[in-house]
C-alpha cells in the first residue's frame, strides 16, 4: 500500500466532488491542502493531455518531487446549451468534458492504480445512476467512501 | 567552412582570385544527407586556398584519415595555355601528375586570356581547350570548364558552381562513407575492453562537424544524439568509477549552452570524459544545432529534461560537489535556457500547439529556477520573505535539503554577521493572518533546517543532536516552529540562552544555531556561486525579492500564454503576496481576485480558504467596501470546517460592524452562498385572488452567530410568465439563527397564478443583501444546465378570481306590496371565510327598509354541501331543525350589517324588513281583455355590497330583485244578463302569492251607470265568507248589479268601480308572502288585523248593439252548374227599433258584389229596399246569378253601404266559397262532322 495517496474526483466543471486521503502514512496536517494544490495544478496538464489520447488512464502525468499524479478520464458526455440572447437562438453543442479521477501517489504500481481507477469508475457510475444524485454534486455517500477506501487498500 | 584547394599551374590565381571569391558563399547547393537523400542547403560557406597554403601543409599524413573533414573538398586546377605544343609537352604531363591522385575530387578551369578582338588567340585557345577536354573529360564526367577573362562570364560561373557542387557532393559522400565504416567498426568492438570512447567520440564528432559544415544540421544533430546515448551507456556501466567533474571554479554556472566553455582536453579523463563537463558539452552542441535549425522550442524542451536528469546526476554526486552546487547549477541552467530560447524564438512562426507548449516549457523553466532560487534564499535566511503559500510550500517542502557531505560551518571571522542575523531574526515577527485566523503555516522546508544542518555536521554525534532539542519551548522566528510535527517542534525550540555573544568560537561540536546556519550557508554559497548576477540576487533581501518577483512573473506570464491558467493564476497569487507585503494593495487585490476566482469557480475550497483572507485584507486596505463585504461573505460561506468557529464569528462581526457603522451609502451584496432559502415543504400556500396572506419560508443561515436582519423581503416569480416581474413580500426585522430558520412574510395581494421563490433581499444596517440560492446542498452553479434544472416548486398559488360568496334572494315568489315584509337574503360563502364581513344594503326606488324593526339572521344548513345549485332546496332544508341552527338579531347601522362570527363559514339568511310602496291602485281585468302579467310593476331591487376577506379586501356586489305583488289579481266578467236588466258580475280573485289568503269580506263600490241590484250594500249576493284562496288558485264572488244611475250626494262622478276585499294572510316568509312584520309582533290571532285590498274594476256599459242582421239563405240543394240560374237570397232584419239612428230612412241601400268573371248577375245589383224601422221587420233580397266557371268560387256578397258596419251583425254573411260544377253535357253543342 502506498504511503501517500490522495484521491479526488473532479467533476466536469473542475469542481472536486469527492476527496479522500487513502494513503497509509500518518497524515500531515498541511498535506491535504498541498495535495489539493498539486492535483489542482495537474488539471492544467490533464486538460492538454486528454485531447491527445484516447486512453482513459493517463499515468504519471505530473510529477512533484516524489509524488506522481495519475488520472483516469471518464468518457461522459454533456450537452451544453448556448443561448445567444441577441438572436434568441439556442445552440446545443456536444461538449465532451470529462469527469476525472485523480490520484496523487508515491507508489509505482501502475497496474494497481489502473485497476483502482477502473473499479472506482464503476462505483462512480453507480452513484450517477442514483436518481437522487444530481450530476456534479458532491458525493456524500458513506457507502461510496467506504468502498473507495477498501479499493485503495486492495490496489494501492 | 569548406575548402577548395586551387592548384595554380599557370600562375593565374592572383588575377582571378577576386572574381572567384566574389562567388562565395554558394547560394544554393544540393547535397546528399546521411541517408543519401538530396537535401538543398543554402549559403554554403567556402574558401579557395592555394595548395601551397600553410594550412594544408602542416598535416601529418597519418592524421589525415581522422581529420579528413578538414581536407579540401575539391582541387581546382587553374590552367592556361595558348599553344597546343606547349600543352602537349609541358602542361599535359604536369596536369596528369596533379590529377593522378584519384582520392581527391578535381576539375580543370581553363583560363583563356585571349582578347575578343584577337581572333587567332581565341582560335588557338579554343584548340587547346578542346584538347584539354579530350584529355581529361570522360563521358561520365565533364571535368573541364573554360573561363574567358574578357568574355561573358555568367555561363562560366554556373558551370563552375555545378562542377564544384558535384565535387563537394562526391567528396562528402565518400567521407561520410568512410566515417560510417569507421564508426561501425568501432561500434562492433564496443564491449571489448580495449574500446575507447575517445576514438569513437572523435569519429562521431568529426562526422557531425562535417555535416554541420555542409549545413546538414539534422544529420549533425543526429550524430550528437547518438553520441550522447552512447556516452550515457558507457557512463552508467557498472564498475567504472569515474571522476564526475564539476569541482572546478565556475563549474557551478551551467555551461549547457556554451560549447566552448572548456577545451575538450580538460574534460577528457582516461579513456572517457568527465560526465559533468561532457554532458553539458554535448548538450551545448545539440542546442547550437537546434538553434541553427531554428528550433528554439526543442532547445527548451530538451533543455528542461536535460536539467531534470542532470540534476539527478548532480544529486548522486552531491557529496563531492561544493555546497548547493546542484541548486546553483539548476538555477543558472534554467536562466540560460530561458534567455537563449526566448531570444531565438519568434512568435507566430510555429503551430499554435507548439507555441503553447513552448510557453509552457518556459513557464516550467522559470518555476524550476524559482524553486531552487527560493531554496537558496531560505538557506541564506530569507525564509521570512517567502510567502508560505501552497505553491511555495508544495514545491519546497517536498524538495529535500541539499546533502553535502559536511554541512558548512561558520567561518571564524563571521561572528559579527551571525550577531546581525540573529538580530534580524529577533526583529521579524511572525506575520499574523487577518481576522486572527490561526492556521498552521505551511512548511517551506522538508524537515527542520536546524536539525538537518546539525545532523550533517560530521563532528556532531547523535547524542549532541538530541541535546539541542530539549531546550525551552520558545519558538524560533524562522517559521519552522509552525511545523506540526511534535518532533519538529522540539527541533525548533532552540534555546536562546545559547546566543550569548562570543560563544561562537566554542567547541566545534556545539550544535549550530539557526543564525549560524544561515551565515554558514551564506559563506559556503559565496564559495560556490561564480555567477555574479545570482550572488547579487542573494546578497540582500531587496535583491532577492526583485529576482523572485522577476522569476515569478516570468513563470506566470508564460503559463498564461500557454493556457495553463491554473499554474499561471497561482503564480499571480505569489506576485500578489509580494505586492501586498510592499503595500501595493491595488495590484495585490487584482491578482488575488484572479486566484480566488479560479479556486472559487472550480470549487477548491481548501485552497480558496488560504487565499481569500489575503484578498479580504487587501480590499480592506483599499477601502473597497463592496469587495470587502463580499469577501467576508465568501469567507463565511466556505466550508465550515475550514475555519474555526471563532474566526467565522470574527468575519461576521466585521460584516455587522461595517454594515451598521462605517458604510455611508447602501452597498449591495450577494449572499447567495451564505443565506439560502426554500419554501416550507408540503403543498404550496393557496390564496384567493386579492387576499393577503402569510408565507412561511425556511431560511438557512450560514452565519456562525445570530444575525439580525433589519428587513427581509422576498420576490416571488410567477411561473406563468417569466417576464412579468415578481411580487415582493416583506417582513420586518428577523433574527437568523445559525442553521435553519423559518421566517413568515406577509404577502401583498398577488395576481392569480402560481409563484416560485425568486430572490431574497434584505438589509443589514446599510447593507443591502440579496440571495438567489434556493436550497442548500445542491451543487454550485453549474453551466451544464441541461443536465438538471433547478427544482422550481411552486410555493404559492393564487387562484383566479372566482366567486367566493353568493348573495341571493331567499325566495322567488312575490311578497305583499305595501306591507312590511321580510325580504330574505341568502348568504352563501363558497369555501371562503366571511369572518368580519360587512354587508351594505341599499334599497332601490320604491322600497325602504323599516328601521324600526331588527334584522334577523339565521343559519341554514349548508346548501352548498347538499345541493349547492338549487336554491329551492332551501325551503325543504329549512323545515328540518338543524343542530347548529343559529338565530341572531342584528341592527342596521348606516346601511351596514356586521356579520356575526358564526356566520363566517356557513350559509345564512338575512331577513330584512322592507316595505315596498306603490301608490297606484291595482287594476282588475275583465274577461274581455285578459290580464297581461307585468312583472316590472312589482319588481324592487336591493343593492347589496358585501365586504369580506381578511382585510375587507374582497367585495361582492349584487343587486337582487325582490318581487312584490298584490295578494290578488282581480278579474271580472258578466256571467249573465238577466231579463230585468240585472247583471251577474263575477269577480274572480286569483291569488298571486304563495300563501293562503282568507277573504273575510268584500264589497263593491260601483261606478256611475251601475247600481247594486236590490237593496244591496255592495256585498256579494251569497255570503260565503270566509273564503280561503290557496296559492295560485282562484276564488270567485258574484255581485248582483244592474245598469242604472245613482245620483251621488257629492255630485262627484266615479269613473271606476272598486272592489274592496278584507282578507287575512297566512304564509311563511321562507316561502313567500306572509303576514306583515308588524302583525307578527303584535301577537295572537285574536288581535289579528285584517288587511284590506282594493282593486279597481272597470265596468263598461254595452255600447255596440247591432240593429240589423243580414243572413244568407241556403242555396238550393241541387248542384250548381255552370250556366244554370241560381237564385241567391239574403234576408235583412231589423233587430231593434231604430229611432235615433240617422239611417232611418225607409229604404236601405243594398249592393251585390260579385266577380264578373265568375258570375253573371241577372237583376239589380244595387238598389234600395224598403224596410220598416220597427224591430223585427224583415225583407228578403233575391238576386239571380249564373255561375260562369266551374270550381270553388266566391259567391256574390251583399253589402249595405249606408249602414255602419258595426250596426250589422253577421257581416259579411254567406259562405265563403261555393262549388260550381261543370255544365251538364248537351247535345246541342255537338257538331256533326
């Protein structure tokens, strides 16, 4: 198991909707913020990379000294509606913006991370299927949290 | 530089040299690259040198193969000759000798000096040149060209250039081939022990150099790339410990772009090169070539990865290198790369994505340099001037300290510096965050420097290291005290008791204090750093900040240009921090706002919580009240766990203080994030149109403490039409507790429709706040609004105007006119309370309310529930006593009745005593002229106006009609005329009311011309009283009268007869007419007061007595036939004596009228007939007529023109039509043929 691992789900609007420190190391008090910062900065890179590849799993996209950011980009699709008020026209654009599962980790176990991402993605889809869950809202389900932590123990 | 050797055979070179040199450099050439593909190169530099040149002579032959690239590419044999014999004997053998060395490319330039005017010379030169061509040119290759000094040159130069290029190409190909063969040979031996990298390097670099000279930079670059790969392999070979290098002075300054930094001979070591120098050397050449290829982007990108990887190697050799050598090297490398690549880079020449990437790399280089620079600054002791922001902390706290073999110690002469540093440290107070926010400051150090430095001092034993940690608990001002780890805390608790001056030169084993560490680092760095610029930047805090700002700005700008907005904006925040420290709040606020907008927009609250207080402070300094307040709100609306409750209370206190005191003008503020609201769960509040109401709204307050709102109002949006604005509802002051509150707002009467919640606005002191959020827990505003809609549950429904109450007349049957009657008004609330309702009653003309009597109000069973639409049911319902039957007497005040409470939601009847007056006497009708019912006569109106609703806002107006009528309708007829002239007059009384009427008496006052028969007093002949007349039934009374004259004493003539009827009435007010109100109150039957009804009867003497009668006597029974004579007979008879008539002549004029087409009249059509005036005289008039046509025809008519038609009864007499048969067949009409 990785000593440091910070997992975060970022919604299409770049809003973190789920955060978890899943590392085994005793948590430094300031670490959460730093991890957030690193992951947030990595969004810049994901945004560039996501268009260059069709792979969902982007491993080691950013490196921060010993810490590495890996990202799993989901393939969900959203329709954006643009209204031009001046012309009273509505455009519906298909815009692929992705939900991103991001992991800041120090382990090099790529396969494990990939499996972790895949399973969390499945969990996330289950959350999405919940009719009471608004897409883009914070995931507050404790069940989800428990499962994610279990997966982290298993794979990372 | 390419060389072409010139073999000047005929001593011509001095004369043509200038012309040859003019052609250089060659503008365009086609060469073959390493893969034998033609490549066009431009501006090929070259030089013509004589074979006798010293540069060519100094070579040792054995070196030639290795340094072949320096050899001339071609030999130009410059020759002239004008005599063929001379050529054959002297020149030819000499040339043969020169060109026999086939290794070298050569060609002959035959210079003709013949003047154009000299034909002979030209001819002979031509001859010689032909000869030269024959001798030296082959079919395969043309090796000769002719240069006419005096002739046109253009052709020759083209020829020459193509020849030279051929030679160059061939030479190059051959040499490349040679080098490649050599390299291949060497490569095959690579794993043999005798293999020498230097030889390989020389070959490779020669080849690369050659390519470079030929402007084949790509190939040259590839050679260097291969060389680097190969080198890295050899270097990393296990078991070979080589000197790394980098210990010489000046090595700290990266030379990765300076190929000539050190001569190769200094780099070489044994059979290889020192890594430090050689890798930089290789990279320098690579970047040089890349710049030549105009690819500064690649320089940056390769450079960045080179710096990273090289930095790693530096790390592994750090123990041998000077203190902080690695950091210094990285800084200088980054700076060099940035300067070089950006100066070479021309924007807009490359594809946009490359450009983006280039700027990103620049940003990366800037930030890499920035991080290392900060690390050095921290070591020197400028840690306090480095903002402890997430970005700095993230980059520094995960970056390990330099690991020198021995941490530098304080030089003996530096005691004063240490003192100074210590003073500085004491002076700097740790910054407090605004609002008293107590946050663990982010670390800038991976571990505590004090501990790290002391641990790395070789002379310090572990025991000593622990000694220094058990001092007092005073925290060091270097900021490291804020690190959370308890172990670290101990580490910082460096006791100041050590700091007695003069103690510096104590035992070397004594652990260093922080000031000492800084000074030691400073001295060590001074040793290390050779770059003046860098050292200057570290020499003072001001210089450090300048450089720091420069680097940060550079990184931020480049990140922005590369669209890495997050990186860019974060660094903007760092610039802001510096601006802030220097009091440039305007700039700081701008940058902080960007950062906050980024974090807030993407919802990274923890990061936002770090920056937002700074922005708030800036805004406070700038006196930007609106911004400051909104920042306070944002601080408050951040996740609760991010701040302590005390801090949140401080934010709120600040807000309230500003709102109530300092603000001069009202400031609008959006508090959507903090105050959210929603409707009360459950069905929406339902209101009727025009009603005010109270709307309860749940408001969640995010304030940590109670909040008093001076006013709250809420806008409601109508769902039916978005354009129609909103209705505001208000409430006065409200106190918001933290968490959930319920506020009741009073609604102004809204328009019908359903409403959803709009905006919550309100005021706190001078602060106008508004909130748009509907409920907590939902996601922040999302631009994906197709994915979900905001739940817009109607909160209020206002119904369309509908009947809320119904007023109706209780009874439809007529009441008694001219009597005080109860008029019932049914009040029927329709699902609506009539609490406190007021009824205005206004009677129409001819109707008045008897104020002397009270008004009664009684309940009736809910009609609406049972049979709502049939008011008739009222009657039946009323009969059955209901349990909650109410009866109340009310008084009328100013035409108003106040409803009692019990009547608010049940049906009730108001009984109003009214009196309809009618002055005219009712007129009876006779049997001759039947009565025409006239409803209008008895119709009276009552205008009702009901005010009801919570604030009497609802009104209901209705005018109800009350029908009044006389009890009877009187009609009369003469039943019989008796012989003696008496008439039996039947007076028929028809009841017009729904009540039983009892006639007690009746008498007739007759008009003139009629008298009562007998000695009657006008009473009916048969005393059958009392006579009861049921509703709608008739009763009759017969009077015996006769024609006659009475002389009235008064002499007044009565023109009308009047029938007087004394009657009683027994009826219920709920069904119609009833005894007058006064009577009810008077009590029992005994004192019953009979009512009198008078009605006019019109009696008329008979005026139309016909005095003659005309009769048509029957026709003979035989059929009438055409042409047959028919006697038509009429009988005229006098019916009475005609004394007074004018027509009383003896003769009566008659006239028979007939249609001449139908009838032929035989006899007198017109004439006088004698007729006695006596009654009963009669005469028959007979006229013969012949019908002329068959069919139904009108018979002739008899008229009496002189007699008034009214005097004739039965006029016209006779049948209307008679049937005429066709004539009987007659033989006389037959005509024999």
